[in-house]
C-alpha cells in the first residue's frame, strides 16, 4: 500500500506490480485465455485422425493454431511481467 499523506496532498504512484493492478491488467486475462485455448487445440490436434486431416487438406490446422496461440499467450504474459502497469493516483477535492 502507499504511504499515508496529509489531507489535500496528492498520493504518490501506486506500488508497481501490486495485486490489484495485476487483477485488472488485460494482458494477463488475454494471455491466460489464449493459453487455455492453445492447450485445447494442441491436444485436439494431436488426437486428430486421418479423416480430420483429409478434411483439412493434409494440414494439422488444430495443432499449428494451438502452437501459435501458445506463443502469443507467452508473449502477452512475458510482456505483462516485464512491463507492469504504473498508475498515478491523486485525490480529488
């Protein structure tokens, strides 16, 4: 938490990486959702049979899409971890 200030004085910057900031950072939400969908598609792609491959013109589309989603999810999560939000909070009178 931030240090207490005198009434009427602006508060300092919220501590970078605080729990509330991470809760509302959309990069975490997007990264986790893409990761979940990526894992589902990788599993589905690994279990595809010859009928599904024939329908997709011989391309393992579920597998490749799942891998791409996992890569994008990793990028979002790394980005959120390396560049956390810094929000300035001031008191309005």
